């Protein structure tokens, strides 16, 4: 599967951005999806995940209540709506597709994802 992330940019603290990740190459609804972020020199960290059908979601504590993950299986796209952005949200954001067929469970570790997008940069100024 190929993943193409977009939507990053520069925003002031308190602002919003919506990231998109378009997938191709397999039946999108059969797989869970996740968003991770990485600051240079640091490990990639979990942000949010969603099951294949979109019924279950899970968030890192640091973004809970501010970010919303969603998906449109008809468009093979997963989204990350980011609200009330903070300077500490500045990072490269990556979408990822779960490596397990079924899409019924949430995965929060990088090792659980088989395919990764190229990353989109988000910069939040104070």
C-alpha cells in the first residue's frame, strides 16, 4: 500500500490544521490507520489511531480533546484534525497503515504498522 500525507504547514498557537493521508494499493477499510509524529533527534511517537470501519479511535494523552482522527473509506483517506495547536505539537507527522488484515483493533506502536507515508511538517509558532 502507498500512503501520501498532506496538509502540514505553519500555524500560530491556538490555530488548527487538518492533515490528510490518501491510501492506494489494497482494500482500505480492512486495515487500521494511525498517525505518528517525530521531532528530529527524538523517537517517533504515537498520536492517534482508528480501526478499519472507523468505530474505534484512540489518542495519545498529549492530544486528547484537541485532535480528531477520522476516515472516509469511500475516498481511501484518513484525516487528522488538529485544533488548539501548541508549539510542542511541532513535528513531522506520519500516517501509517496497520500490517494486520481485519482492522478491528487499535495499534499504538510503530512496530504494528507495516506501511508509512512520507511525512508532512507541522510548525506551530508561539
